[in-house]
């Protein structure tokens, strides 16, 4: 894991930059902020920009942690019970701006019309109704390791999490494709389109509310998005688990939401992969202010189980889905500048 520790000398100009930006915009969801964020990111400390550029281009490490940004536990208020009761302005606006600027150094954050109401900035905190669910808002059950949106061809290149509160030191888990070993037969089998991956619960209509206020989209487009998820559930495509360079492949896998392959060699190969990842999985307890960046093509991630209190003091993270090429999703966004995939 690449470790980046911000010094006090670096933190101070970041705080000044965030403070200035917060006077121009009311939310990280504002179209003007989304347009300007990549420009603002150029004003982050040079060492941080250099490190994240190396991370993006080098693929030496699939995991990066940035530490050192302070979070005022009292100022941010209680951990939310769900994602749909957001305050405007957000009590965590400064933290969100800093997080967004870091993300803008490696790509463009996007949201999903079928997830968290179309917000780009996601909330991850335990919700009573989801306690045993395979969701970021779950708690009592281990969140099984997975590729984020493994079912979708437009899934993010990077998943980024920022910790605001983690009093129980709950671990975020991860494992890299670099930690795994395959014989040639297994590698070839995993590279064939034998596997079906269903949409996870966070995209299903039963877990959704209306799109956030201000997100303009025709009703037909919204309905099309949900219909697409239903089709993906009923008739998922056959896809490979490994793809890209055969000698250094990329990975897409989500065992909890995968169909058992019809062919015995597919079942055996997937079972071998799951066994390898189970052995390689490790965890890190994020501290307030920590950002962890996970290469969604090379790293799976999850979360340990924990006991939620629902008293405003529970683990609280923000999440961003970041793509390196926004154009790939143009046919699924309302306009060229839009950040929500329908």
C-alpha cells in the first residue's frame, strides 16, 4: 500500500484552499463545482499531485492511503442514519471538497441514477434496516469482498473512501490481483466469458428513494435505468473474471452476486480464485481524515462486521466512484458535463 502522509506545512494551504472554494459553491453536487474541481485540484501541494499521478500511471500499488487532514469530530455532527436526509449546506462540506479535489487528480467522480438517489458523493454509515445486508450501510454482517459494480461495463476505475469517524476501528478489507497465483489452465478459464454477475442490492429499486432535488432528467430516462437493472438481474451477460494483459490481468468479481458457472471448469476456477483471495485479504482501520484509494480493476475490497449503536457516533465514511475516461459513459449521461450514469 502506498502511504502518503501530509505534513502540517502541506495541510495549512489545503485548508486555506478548501475555505476559499467553500465561499464560491454551496455543495460538491453543484454543476459549477463539478466543472471547476479539476482546476482547483492543481492547487493542491505538488508532492501530493506527484504521488497520485505516479499511483495512477504506474500501477505499482493498487491501494493508496492519504493521511494527515484534520477532522473536527464535534463540527461534523452526528453520523447519519441513511444517505437521504442530507443537510444543505453540509456540515462536512470542507471535508467533501478536500476529498473531491484528491479524487480529481486521478479522474472524474461519477454517480449512478440507481444508487443513493443520483448523488456523486456517497454516505456510508450503518442503517438499522440494512444491518445484515450486503451494503455499505450494513454492519452486523461482513461486507464480502468484491469489485465495485462488477456487473456493470461502466464501473469505476477507482473507489475512494474518506473516513470521518471510526471509533471502533472497523477495518476496510482489500486484496490485490498481484497477491494471487494461478496455473495457466485456471488463468485461461477465468479469462473466458463463463461467468454471470448480478447487480448488487444498492442498485435495486427496493433500496432507492427519488432522485435528489435538482438532478434534472426525463422520467423515461429514470425508468430506463431501473429497467436496465432488472434486465441485468433476469438475464446477466456472460463475462470473463480476468481481462486485459494476460501476464498482468485486471479483475472483476463479486462472489455474493455471481451465478454458479454451468461448466465444471468454470466452477473450479472461480472456487480457486475465491480461495486465493480469502487467503490474501487483509484490512486497515481508517482514521478520521484518512482517504483510501482502491484500484477497482486490480483490487477487491470489503468491510469487517461491527456492532452499530445508532446513536450518532458510529463509523462514517464518504465514498466516490472515479473514472479515468468520462467519455466512455457519454451515451448513459444526460449531457457531456453530466456526472450521473443512467
